[in-house]
């Protein structure tokens, strides 16, 4: 009986000593601004993932009768990468805060899922950039190819910078090594912000120079320009915030927690632009194809020719909206009373890309 009591006493002392050493260790780790910041980043990333789910579902519901298209495949591809990215960052935080809680030898090392989520980040960001470039190429068809080519070169060079970041991150084995590759972080995020600016500026320029003279279409173009500017600013501000926090606070993980969000912002911004047509479409918009209606059964050949010429003029001015596979937005404009006709013009919506 005394021996059993001695064993129990020793076990109690060992457990107390381990608990005391663990408690002494936790304050030294400063979990609040390191792994705590990663945990908060995962929470906000999960919220943004929920928003992307809603937007993807909305897109597929509003396009369910159009069959398989390039942009449906692009949405499915982005959603898959977005899901994989969330899985990786959740695994990363679980690995550090649950599976290896207070294990200093593990907490200082970089887990594989952390490195792989950066690769997924890069793929998502430059994938969205390529989708925007594809749209610029289509929109610029029939015009000067200088602007699309310039944008394509910039996007391609930006992807080269991203490859350098991936190479640098796989040279790191502990978190302290991240300080040594700050140059790669700053260069890649600055490039991303610059590419965002170039793409947003190019799209706004193409839209601004393609006004049709129809009040409804011009209003739609203005709203789309506002969408493009706002989403471009949102992703650029996120990139610049990561740069600033990394430069000011390189010894904590706040900038990494913000980095968890950037891929989600790109996916949501692109899906928001795809769904913009449905958000901005007027309630009373007609859904009839382009045609010329004669009123009161009156046929006047000279007015019919004038209406056809006017329609052709408007079609040529809004040719930038035409693209195979796009959904169609129909805008109706009544001609002046003295023509006694109604001209209905069919246009493609830029936002349905």
C-alpha cells in the first residue's frame, strides 16, 4: 500500500511538472499574433468560401438551360481550387493547434499543406487573370490588338514572378526562413496588384469607348465599370495590406492570415462579375430577339430602310459585346414618333462572360 501511494505521488508530480512546463511554454509562443492570426484567417476564409458557393450556385441556376460552356467549366474549376485551398489551410491550422499543440519542435516547422496552399493561391490568382485576359481579347476583337497583346505579356510575366515565389517557399523549412524570402513576397504581391490595375484599366477603357447611344446600354456599361473598379481595388488593397503587414510585422503571422483570404477574394470577384448581368438587369427588360415591328399595319419602305440602317449602326457600335456562348441581354428602344416604328436591338451582355 505505501508503494502504490508512492507511485501515485510520483505520477502526480510528473503530470504537474509537465503541465507547469506546458503552461510556461505557451506564453513564450505568443499564440495570439501567430497561430491565432492563422486561425482567424481560416474563419474569414470559410465565410468567403460560403459566399463563393452561393455565387457559383446562382450562376449555374441562371445558366442551367445553356448546356456546357467554357465559363461553366471555368466556374467549376475555380470552385474546386477554392475548396482545395480551404481544406489545406484548415489542415494547416489543425496540424499546429490540435495535433501538435505546444510542441515547439513542430510549431517552428512549415507543414506541407501550408506550402501547397500557396501554390493553389498562385494558380487561382493567375487563373482569374487569364480569364480576364481572355475577355479582353474577345472584347478587343475588330479593334487594335495592341492593348490585348500588352495585357497578355504583362499577365505572362506576372506568372513568371509567381513561379519564383513557389520556388522560394519550397526552400523554406521553418517559419523563420520566411523572413529571408521577403523579396519574393513583396515582388509577387506587387506584381499581382499591378496586373489587377492593368486589367481593370483595360476593361474600363474598352467599355468606355463602346457606348452605344442607348440609355439602358450606357447605364449598364457604367455599372459594369463600377463593378470592375471595385473588385480590382478590393483585391489590390488585400495584396498591399499583406505587403505592409509583412514589412512592419515580419515576426508574426498576421500577414499570413490575410494571405489566406486573397484567393477567396479573387474567386468571389470573378463570380460577382459573371453574375452582374442578373443583378443589374432591369425588371421590365424584354426577351425577344432583334426585329423591326411595323405599327398600325402601315408599311413605309423608306422608313423601313432607315430603321434597318439605324439598327446596323447600333449593332456595329456594340459589336464588342458579341461572343459565342454568351447569354443575351435584350434592350428595347422605341423610335421617334414620326418614324411610326419600334426598333428592338439585341446585344450581348459583357457581364455574362
